[in-house]
């Protein structure tokens, strides 16, 4: 089985993630979201998940934690362009609405 390592590229207020958001990558996501929220005047931090291929419970927990971090700063976290299979995972976990996860149009 071939796995794709997690990566996050930051551009202004958007974090473009790709690969697998799992236990090994969870802290990297939280750190990226915190960095963008701390160093940006925008009220919204966007996580673009277009190229995310896998999400497990640790990844879900990281998204929930990132949401809390941003919310505590008085900002909003938007989870954007979520692939259908990832969105389904978020729905099953009961956090899709909480995270305001938006599927790919």
C-alpha cells in the first residue's frame, strides 16, 4: 500500500493540505493553523482540503482542536473543498457541521 505523506502549504490566510492527515501529521496541521491565525489580520483562516487523500480520528481531532484555537482568537476556521470521501468521514464522526466543512462543488 502506497501512502502519501502529509503536507501543508501556507499562502496568506489559506493552508492547502495534501496527503494523509493522520496521527503523524495532526500536530503539523494545528501548528500551521495557529501560525496563520496568529500572523494574519484576516478574521477567517481557510484550510483547503482539495488534495487530502486520507483522514483518521487523529486528523479529525486535529481539525476540532484547530477550530477551537482559531475560535479562541475570535476568528473563524473554514474547511474548504473537502473531497466527498473525507466529508463523509467528517459527517459520520458528527463534526462536519461543527467544522463548517464545505465539499468540492
